[in-house]
C-alpha cells in the first residue's frame, strides 16, 4: 500500500526589504547594468553606466543614513542590521562613489578609460591592435564593480557562515575579472588576475572547510548558535579550533595579512590603478568588518583559544609590511606592502577589542575610514604621473616631481604622511586610536612592536618624498596628466578627509563609538 504523505503548509520566509534596501539598490543597479550592456548601443553605454552607478550608490548611501538607529537580525537571521553594519555600509559606499569617479576617468589616457579595449583579445594580437585603433572601451566594468560593492555590503553584515561565504564569493569573483582588464601592460594585468583567482580560490576553500568543521562542532552555521555551543562547552574542541583556524585563513587572506599576503604586491601592481585603490580601501573595510563580527559574535567565548594566533599574525604582518616595503622600487608595490603593514596595525586594534560591544571597536572603525580616504586618494594621484608607456610607477620616474608639479607632489606627500602616522593627519589619529585600544585591552607588547614598525615604515614614505622634492629630474621625466572633474573630485575628497579627520576627528569618533554595538 502506497504511504500517504501529508502536505505541510509552506511557511514563506520573512524578508525585511526596507532594512536591506542599500544592498538591494546596489545589486539591482548591477543587474540593470548587465541589461544595459546587452541592449544599449556602444556609444551610449559609458555615460549611462556612469550615471546608473553614481545614482545607485548615492541612493544606497541615503538609504543607509535613513536606517540609523536600527538594531535587528533580518532575512530569517541571515543578516545583522546594527550600528556596526550601517557604519561600514556608509564607509564602503562613500569609498565606492569615489572609486566610480576614478573608473570613469577618460582624460588622462587619451580620451578612453584605463580598461582593456577588448578583454577577450590576447595581448599583442591583431585583434587587440584593431580594438585599440577603434578606441573601444570595456564598459562591463561598471556592473562588475557594483556586484563587488554589493558583496562587500553583505560581507560584514552576514550573521551566519553560509551567508558570509556567499558574500565572500560575490565580492571576489568580479574583482578577479576587473584585475585583468588593464588597457596597458596587459600581460602583467592578466598575470595579476590569475594569481588573485588561484590564491583566492584556495582561501575560499579553507573558509569552506573551516565552516564545515564549525558546523560539525555546533550543529548550526548561525553565529548565535555557534556562540551558544562555545559557551556551553559541548566538547569537540578539535573541531572548534580547527574550524576557527581555517575560517580565519579565508578572512585574513582578504585583508592581506601575512603569511597570506603573497597575492597583494603582484595584484596591486598589475591591476588597473582605479581597481587597486578600490580593493585596497573597500575590501579591507569589508573583510575587517566580517572578521570582527565572526570572532566577537560567534567565537567571542573562545577568545583565549584564538587570540594567540591573532597576536602572532599581527606581529608577522607588521614586520613583513614594514621591512619588505623598504626594498620596493615600484610605487604601487610599495603601497601594497604599506597596505600589509596597515593590516597589521588594524589587527593590533582588533586584539584590543575587549568584548563585542566595547567602545574599543570604534578605534578600528575610525582607522578603516581614515585609511580608506587616504588610500583611494593616493592611488588617484598615481594615475596622473605618466610617461609614454602609461602610468610611471617606477620610483625613479618620480624624481623631481615636486619641481614639475608642486601641487600634485604636495598632495601625495600629505597622503604619505598620513600613512606614516604623522600628527595632524588622519593616519596619526587612527594609529593613536587602535594602539590605545590595544593598550587598554592588555596587548601592550603589540603596541610596542607596532610603534617600532611605524618608525620603520616612516622611512620608505619619507624616501618617496625625498625623491619627489630633492632628486634631480630625469632628462625625459614623466608628465603630469590633467585630469577631468572625476579624478579631481576624488583627490579633493581624499585630501579634505585626511586633513579634517586629523584636525577634528571627534565627530567621526563619536559616530564610530555609537556604531560599535554588534547584534547576534
């Protein structure tokens, strides 16, 4: 006799669309961009994409501001909307708006964008030469960019491991493609994309396997469930420790922490500079947000188990970033190792957070915002120093830049001083904040090492300043491109934020302090 299976009433999930509006707007604009790319005539694609991207990001920023004060778990527990999430969303969206301006820049490269004329054409082939002669542009970069931004918004808001993994892939896959789309130095760009893709795939595999181990430990992938299992001391400590270590590998790879940093200098050098600046700022912000939420919401009760690991990684990261930057002769590679050193400084603040709702979290949030503005601004300046082959990134080509363009060299000096943590810049306030948080959290040995690493790092920043102002310019020195309003606005915003946050940091500190509460 055939058994009768009684149909159960289907319970539709509850989705708080209004609370998820910033992400939905960005993803919606990305999907719209794909349709525009398919149906619009080629001549209309560039202006339409620029307008759609900027309007969508501004709308997402306005919506994020409108959610101020929200503290809830949405989408059936998959997404946490709290002050911490909203602060990171606002920061990422602002950096993304600045990055769109750099993506849209045409004036510095002869009236076309810095992206490949035809991505499918092999470098050096007749197909590529024909595409270049026709002055084609790869406008697919705008929807790809928006998909990456959407993944970055979901990443720090994810409230379970499965959602976090999906966000990790959504933000990563478009970046792998974007890194290989440089118009000039195509082979270097494609090599960077391949390295980033392969190493990123390994990091994602580590994260996925760690997620499986944590599920085996707790019987759930939700952060609240994992936290309850850790607090109940259910045993299976091997699964907990192994899962924590493997998940940490996936997240530490994204922030460029040593020894998971090997992709950083090659990718930063080979990728289009606008994408490099975007990755350096926004990926680090999103990844540190995810790291904080996972380790202090889900794994906070196991802090004494994973904290020694973070101590070791912070020390290695600061050392690798500061020391290896001294040997670099390419400005983008130097900034890549600078980024690694800053990841170490941020890990010092991360260790200093005493609990999930401590105001110390505000130090990391402030540092991320201050570092993001200076980073995007610095890479915007790099796009303007050029020679016959394109961007003049070798340090020797920057000799005498202060004589050729005192304004541009002065702006770059400001950003370098901010990276070095010189007083009256945003970088000084950021380092003061994270080092103070670590000292109060009992991590004073890390603070001492961080200060020493900062002294070493100051040397290679000062070296660039000396080259610009006190070296004799080469006979055929680089030219300084005259940017359009897009890059001009991006640089101006970076300068203003670096100065204002150095002189008047209190408003952003207070905002970050109010945003330091994480729901689980």
